[in-house]
């Protein structure tokens, strides 16, 4: 019985890893095609990154309308890039679209739920709404705990981000506990730089 359960768990984890890799490759291909299309249509003029991000969202609306999970992933990527540019209000608006899209789905990959929750929490914390961050992330904590073995990287990022929000509220004991749990998960991945944490 134990061996059958172990085989089942291993099979499930490998299937999830393959699905995650397939989704990541599809997103890379889509983004590469946005850049290629921009290069073709801009007559070799400099292309503004913000304009490219807007074009990616518009193209995603057209081409991914029947693939809401892929569209939600694109919105998360655009929000992350917007954050990198310091465009927090635009990032939050894109994440609101992502949240509405995910809320309308019957099933959403657990990794995407964790990534979306962590990203939204990050934007809220950076814009001074640590309470909103914690309120939005706390309901997803049981999912992160339940799926941490199969999804250690998204779970670790989620725990770290929740820890940052707790720290911003002065909840240092809770923040330390979350950071410690995230560190254990990051170390379990055993990838270069994976053990970086607060």
C-alpha cells in the first residue's frame, strides 16, 4: 500500500512539473512573438517597453481569449514587468484583471494561484497596503502549506512575501516563522541562489 501511494504521489508531482514546464515554454514563446512582431512593425525605431507591455495585453486579449489560464499567466508576467518599471498602479490594475479572470475559472493550477497571490501581495505591500496584502494572502496559506512538497518554489515565494507583509505590520514573530519555512523550501530545491531569503 505504501509503495502504491508513493508511486501515485511521484507520478502526480512529475505530471505537475511537466505541465508547469509546458506552460512556461508557451509563455516564453508568446512573449518572444510579441517582441518579434514589434520589431517587424516599428520600422527599426526604438520600442518603448511600456508600449510593448500594452501590446502584449491587447494581443493576449485577442489570441488567448479561449485560454483564460494562459491569459492570466500573461497578465501576471506583465504585472511583474510593470513593477520592475516602478509602475505599481498599472501593475495593480493588471493584477485585478488577472484576479477576476482566475475567479471565473472552475480550476486554476495551484502554482498559478500561489504566484498570483504572492505577486498581488508584493504590489500591495510596495504601495503601503500591508494589511491588504495579509488579508489577500492569508486565505491562500493552507494551499501553500498543502502543496509545498510538490511546488516548493512558488510556495517559498508565497511564504516569503507573506512574511514581508507581516513584517511591515510589525508582526516580527510571524514574519520570522514564515521566512524560516520559506528558507527550508528554497534549500530543498537545491538550485543556485535558491537559498536566498530575508
